[in-house]
């Protein structure tokens, strides 16, 4: 039994079958990559995991509990954090505040009326946020408005926000898209480091094969809403079905 | 100090000093001089400055932090006013119970309206709050007459029970509002040369309440809760996917701002025990929106400045008439005098709304951060010119320049 069990999930948008009968099992403390051509349904699958979309059929179990029917914030509180394909950050707030908010969310839950306390009087949260920013090399930008960051920095910030929650399962939707090569390598190192330091399961969608092969222990190939193969990285290279998926139906 | 950082403590100190010395600051012109009409240091107007300041400070907690634009906050001010008058009718003329009950009633009322209105956001939220407020106004005006006094408004009478006080005083008149015996209308007048300064008990009670309200607002702004409210404004999706439920945060902000409105209503009737339905009218709700935006939504001091400016214009600029204008321009040749008077006339007296409208447009277009942004820009120019201004002095100096009306 994996920490994440997706069974027979399908999702239809009007006439488009975005997901058709997807089965996926992600083992605890592994990095599982999902690859596939544009429009394969990768992001849609993640949306079904975090409560952004409700699948038409099937079940999604996380850590032994069903996530279906739960609100997004409840699912996050279960231990799932997600980095989005287009950065979702608090653009009007400073970088530092962006990282403090998830720290508060993890410590205090979905709502707490801490109206007369002072942010400055929260040494634990401040320290946690500072450490996290240092980990992504953004401590020098702590007072910058998050909205004015470059795309790559926004992604790194979002990753810091998610990591600061110490999630059991981290979902990463193209985390290095829009990043310079050096930053991509830093990101790979960061994720590896986090992985070594504590128990965490990661599910990563990525087009950059360098990232995929540096991190992934299992790889699922998704095409037109259905998983084609699930394999180890060694066995995936040159797999005929993978080529087929990437080169398209024209070949068949 | 008081759990505030240095900058906020400085700001609070400046506001404390300004409110304390307002009777001097607002009366800079000698009595009887032609400029005396610009003096705003009389009790009635000074009370209004701080009471509407409270209303705007509270409104800003909702609008400035979460971005939810309520067009119905006057309903809570009205509800607070009615509740306050009822306390004076039933219990005592001491203002404390009246103020407390005003806040509680407005809080409960805003919980109900907020709970329903916050099911929608953006323009739909605004329209829902507007609809509720207009409904409250209409009800207060008609069906609820037994509670609200309908068209005439809710007044004290000689037959009121006033369990803890007296129904009527020895000489057969209605007792006056007081704070443990200190009458709100009590004033001490001080003549210094040609100047006349009035120190009014009611004003100082209102000012003390306003300072507490302002202090609480600073604490809320600097709290994790305040940060969450800004997160609501910035990205509710991200909040949801970060394990935070934006709804109770927004509702809490709505209720807090409703309680501030109730507090303002309670103080209003503590100064003048009379409540009418027109306090709930939509223009009253719109006014607090103007105050907040004009001063600077989302800033600490902005709403107070906006409230002061609008109340100043409403009470002072509106009183200037063409005779006064002719006096001013009398030194000019007749033709030019008439021309100037004709040009200026539409903007003063009853035309003060026009001036306000133009100012509002200019601020929204050129200073989206309101008067506070204007002050900051001037401050920055100033600092660039003489690089002596240190980090703490400069903002304080800025505040000083920005607070003429308060
Ligand atoms: N909310 C939606 N409504 C309608 N159609 C949608 C919606 N979300 C996704 N789709 C469609 O579903 C299909 C799968 O989209 P999805 O975003 O999951 O692809 P993807 O694998 O993440 O692609 P990419 O690599 O480009 O990000 C696409 O054809 C897309 O247009
Ligand atoms: Mg995608």
C-alpha cells in the first residue's frame, strides 16, 4: 500500500476525456515522477488530489483516508502541499510573509483568532521561515514584494512555502519551468537534501528529463489521460510506449 | 512599548498628542478675525472627527486588509445608535452601558449580515451588503417604528423607566448623558488673548475611546491574524491550498469592523441621545468608503485623516458663502473680484461636494495610496533634499504634516 492510492479516477471536461481510469500508487518516502506530453492530464490529476477538482469516478486515498469530499484546506492539513504550474503566491505580501503564512497554517490550523498577538513575537515561526528562505537562497530578498520577483524566484518561493509546511506528500507541477540552469540544479540539490533530511514523499511533474532522472525513483508516463507505463528510470529510457506517447499517434 | 515596535509607538504617540491638543490645534485663528470661520475646535465638530475616525478605522480593517468592499456599514452604526439610546431609556444615562451594548448589538447584527453576504465576493458582496443596509433603513423607517421611532427617530422622554437613574430631573427635564456624573456637554473655556479654546468632556471621552480603538487596530495590523487578512486580499486560492480557511478570517474582520461601527454609533448617541434611520442610509455607508480611500486604504492613519478631512469640509467649507468670498477678494478691482467670486463660488458652500468629488478623483488617479501616500512622497522628497532625517524621525515628521485636521 502506498501513501497515495489513486484508483480508477476519471475526469471529463465536456467532450474531452482529460483522465480515463487512472490508477497510481505512490510508495511512502519515494520520489515519483509523472511525465507525458502537453495536455496529457498531468495537472488535472494533481487537481483531483488536492480538492481543486472532484473526479467523476474513482477514489483517492491518502495515508489511509479518502481525500474526496474534503475541502482543499482540509486536504492540505492532512499533509499534502502543492507547487503549482503557474506560481500561486501572495503577490501583495513580502517574500518573508509568504513563507511565514504556511508556517502559521501548519502550527495553528485552518483558522485561529490571533488578532492581538504580534508577528514579531513569534520567534519559532520567524526562525523557521528564515531557515527555509536560506535553504532556497532567498534570504536577501525577504522584504521584497513577492509579486515583483522573477518567474524562477516565484517558483523557488512557492517551493519554500510548501516545504516549510513539512508536508508528508509534496506535489510539484513543473517546479523548474522558467528557471535558469543554475537554479534548476540548485532546486534538484535542495529537493535531494530535504529528502535525505526527513521523511517526505514527492510526486513531481516535469518536462525537463535532467530533473526527472536526477530525482525520480519511479516514473509514470501519462498520455491522453491514461497511464501507459510505470517503471524505474533505468527501464524507462527507450521504452517503446514512451516514445509512442511523446511522438504522437501519427506514428501508429 | 505596549507591544508595539518603535515606529508604531511613535505613530500612536503622535496621534495621542494631536487628539490631546486638538482644541488648540484646531483653533489657530483668533476669535472674531475673518479667518475664525476656519476654526474647527468646537466640541460638536471635534467629537464628530474622532467618532467618524473610529468608524473609518474599523471599516479599514475589513476593506483595507481583506479588500472586501462593504457598502452597508452604516447599518451597524445605526443599529449601535438605536441600542445605545435604548440603554439610556431603560437603564441609565451613564454612557458606559450604552456604548458596550451598542458594540455588542452591532457585532451580532454584523455577524448575521456578514455570514450571508460573505457567501459571495467582489461586486456581489458589495451589492448584498448594500441591499441589507437599505433593507435595514427601510425597516427602521417603517415597520420597526416601535423600536426605532420611525421618521422622528428614537428619542429620550420623560416617561422612560431608566431603572438605575431618574426618569426626569428635579426641574422636570430629561437627564443628560454622563460618565459617572461627568456630563458630556460640560466644557471648560479658556481665553488666551484673542483666542478662545474649548475643552469638552464629551470630546475627551470620544478621543480616549478613539485612541484605544486605534491602538487595537495597530495590534490587529501587526498580528498573524492581520497577515492572514492581507492574504485573503492577495490570493484566496493559495490560502486554501496552504491549509487556511479564508471564510472565518473574513467573517471575523467583518464583525470586528461592524463592532467599530457600533462603537461609533454608541458614542454618537452618548454625545447627543438621538438616533434616526437616516444614519443607515446608503450615503452614510458610502461616506465611510470615501473617507477610507481618500486617507489611504490599508494604512493605519489614513482612515482617520480621511474622516477628518471630509468632516472638516462638510462643516467648514460648506459654510463659506458669497458674502464671505466678496470680503476676501475685496482688495481686488471690482471686475476681477466678481469674476473670482463667480469662479470660486461653485466649489464652496453647498458646492463642497463638488470640491470633495474632484479631490477624490485626483487622489484615486494620482495617489492610489491616498493622503498617506501623498505624505510619504513629500517625505521622500524632503529626505532626499536634506539627508539628515533618520529612519524614525522622518515618518513622524510625515505624520505631523499629514494631520492638520486631526
Ligand atoms: N478546468 C478545465 N476545464 C476544461 N478543460 C480543461 C480544464 N483543465 C484542463 N483541461 C483540459 O484537459 C486537458 C489536460 O490538461 P492538463 O492541464 O491536465 O494537461 P498537462 O498534462 O498538465 O499539460 P501541460 O504539460 O501542458 O501542463 C487539456 O486538454 C486541457 O485543455
Ligand atoms: Mg500541466
